[in-house]
C-alpha cells in the first residue's frame, strides 16, 4: 500500500527492513473527496502528508479575498 512512499524515501535514504516495518506501523492512509480540505483557515497542521495519486494544492486567501496557490501536487493516497 505504501510502495510509492518508500520508493520516494529510497531516493534519499536507505532503510533496513526493520526500519520500514517500524515506519509502516505508524502510517495511516486516508482518501479525500474532490474539493475536500485537509485544514481549514486557522488550523495548525500536525501531520506530514504524502500524495500518492490525484491532485492536491496548497493555497491561501488574502484579506482582499484573492486565492494564491503556493504548490500543486499529484496524488490520491494521503499518508500522515
């Protein structure tokens, strides 16, 4: 289920099988519906997310109500 996540990690660090098992035991997956938000304005992010399939954007609104995209990612599976 977390193959793409560990493939990405493998590009940066090499993990032992025991480390992979330990990390996997801490991961949770969830799916978001289209236009569903992870966080609302004012909430503090307490997790790290990995987007596996689909699309995801990070944005903020100015006081004038303008929306500014900061980043756009692809993924479906969100791991935290």
